[in-house]
C-alpha cells in the first residue's frame, strides 16, 4: 500500500508546485525596447496663469470647465510657430441619468514645436456674441531637452 501512494504523492506534489507562483522571480511584463512607444502626455493643466514646462515634441493637456449646451466654449489663441493643437474634446461630468445640459471640461492637447517661451490665451464666449465671460492665460516654456 505504501508503494502505491508514493508515485501519486510525487505526481500531486509536481502538479501543485508547477501551478504555484514563482516567488522571487520577475514576472512583470517585458517591454520591447525596439518597438516605438506611444507618446506620453506630459501634464494636465487646469488653472490659468500657470507656467507649463515641456520639451519639443512632447504633448500636454489644458483642461477647462465648460458647458457647451449654453452656447459657451473656450476658444484658444496661440503662436503656431511654437505650438500645434493636436486635439480638442469635451468630457461631460458625471450626472444623474436623464439630466440634460450637464457641464464638464473642454480638453486641448498641444505639442511643443520649437524651443522658446510663448503663451496660450483662452476666452470663454458664445461664437455669435462679442462679449467674453472669462479669460485664461498659460505661459509655455519649451526646451530642447528634459524640462
């Protein structure tokens, strides 16, 4: 009887050990260094009068509270020699189901094109009106290397 249990005990031990985690071994996913990496977003900024430090080619996001259902939108103004507007989007804030007209944030993704200092101006207004409800200014310092 003892002779029959030993092979089964060895098989059971082998199966249990092969399914157990390998303690002390690095099991983190490996990054292929040859594969091009997605560009990373440098930072997200939301308050005016901030200085944004970035590098040439890197993207950053300026996010401003908005409610386009009222007709108001943020309109950016910037020097295209220094910055490229890569994307704009509106993200609605969480609201109760069925709520119409909920606000959120307008997000503007920029990329630095050349080294130097520039400004991004935003005005919050309705396109058909001359009046401006709010203004925000961001100073952007773009460097060739690490900011």
